[in-house]
């Protein structure tokens, strides 16, 4: 491990990264463990929110339920991403930064506990924990950073998150429809505000491509969160299989789920996932590719979480008549992953191999047929398509020198 991500001023305040490389600290890895738990809570509530029981609610119930679950996942991602970016821009070993990570850890744990009933009894706990995590980060940095030119962004972020805190808290006190609207509006406002550089009248705004980040550290954090999502697929499918009988259909569905998890790992890391750090370091604007990769990894993680839910359903109901929502998850999760992975390939290499989007189109084309098939067949077909992508990647790489990063940013 090479030093720290930043030097410090004489007064002990961390300053922006200046080209040093680093690996994730043990505290950051500890922080990630909370999200293993939180993602399992996301999967668990999907069974009620998506009306996934046989003969369950129809109509718009799966759409509205899925939207609520997605809203909670986006809030979790926002906390994780904000923490990862901060530790990639400043010294993660500094006591103030470690305090920030610990606060984010505690708040994320509260959010995870509150997820199952976030739109009923525990809504206020979820909202307060989220607001505390987002406000504490710029506040702690304002106290820690002694270099004036780095303080303006923190002040604008504090103002921005403070404004967005209002709909979070008010929404938690209102009935569910208003809660969903206000929370979604708050998340959208935070996303847009950050993309515009946190503009505040009289205080200016920031330009993302001028931010300094440690590419190795930021890339490793994205890779680790993707592995957390993959770990959630293993945990969910393992619990589903071990909780019932071990007949042939359930065993086959479990095998398909396990093979799919391995293939998702293989496709991600071959080869763009291995050299993301190199791509960030080579980019003309490292923060720009880092921001783009954040959105891409979010899409891949959503796809992986959806896949985990779908395969749990396949294990529990391998030969039953499939509900539409089941097939959408079993097939749609890998489709979203493949499309996001194609974008990821462009971010690293400036081009996209056809295997990913061809496979995604093939799964979409098969969807009408799979809607009339048993969940086990949908799982097997999806695993076969992913295997074809992995084999195409291996064939392209065989005998050729390792491809180097060539980011277009």
C-alpha cells in the first residue's frame, strides 16, 4: 500500500489528492459490510413490494412496488458513493475523514434496518439517517479542510443537502403517496444539483473535470461495491435453496443461479473491470470518467440485485406458472447488467464489443416466449446467453496481448 491519498497541511487538515496512489482502508471495507446487509433487506422487501407471490396483485402493483424499492436502493447508493468519492479525494487515514466514514456507517446501518418498513413505521428513521449521512459529510470536511480554495464546494454541498433534507423529513411524516413523491423529488434534486457542480447564488459552482481524485482508490471502491452486489446474489440464492427441499427442479434452479453469479463476475472483470484504475489515471479528466463510471456501476448493481431476486423466485417456484414480474426480474436483471457493462467497456476502451448488446437484444427477443415458460427454463436460458458472452470474451482475448485502457474522456 502506497502512503495516503493526500498530504496534510500543517494544521492537520486533509487537502485534495495530488497524484498519490492508495488502496481502500480497513475502515472503508468495514463500512462496505453494512451494505451486504442493506442489499439483502432490499431483496427481502421486493417480495412484498413487487407482489411476487403466485396469484398476487396485478395491474400497476409490481410497477409502483418496484419503484419504491428502487428509491430506497438509490438512497443507499447515494450515501455509499458520496463517501467513496470523499475518501478518494482526501486523505482517508486522517481522523476527520475516519469520523466521517464511521458516521456514514452508522447511518447506513440504520437505513438498512429501516428498509423493510420504510414506507410505514420506520420511514422517519430512514429519512433522518439518510439526511444525517449526507449533511455530516460536507460539515465534517468544512471543519477539517484548512485550505480556503477547497472549502467553497463543501459549503455549497452543505447548503444543497440542507435544502433537500426538508422534503426527506416532511415526506417521512406524510402518507405513502406523498412520501414517495417528496423522497423521489429530493433524490432527483440532489443528483441534478451535484451534476451542475452544486451551484449556489453568490457562491459560484464547481466543474467536475477539475476535481482531483486518486484513480486507483476510486476504481477499487467501485469494484468492491460490485462484489458486494454479487455477494448478495450468492447469499440470497443460498438461503433460498437451503430453506426448502433438495429435489431436482430446485437443485437445477440453484445451479443456474450459481452459474449466473460466476458469469456475472467473469463478464465484469474481463477485461475492463480489471483496469478501471488505469483508465481513470490515463483519462484527460479523471473526475469525469469517475463520475460516468459511478452511474454505470449503479446500473450494473441494480441489474445484479434484480437478478438475485429473480433467481430466488426461480429456486422457490421452479416449475410453477411464472408471474410476469418474475420473468422480468430473471431476464431483465441480466439485460440491464449487459447494457451497463457495454457502456463500461466504452468508458475504459472507447469502443464496445458486439457480444454484450447482441446478447441483451437476444434476451429481450426471447422475453415473450419466456413469459409463457416455467421460471426454471427462463433461468437456464439466461445463464446460457451469459455463458455465450463469457466465451466470446475469452475467444477474443486468447493469444492477444492484454488490451490497454484508452478512455475517451
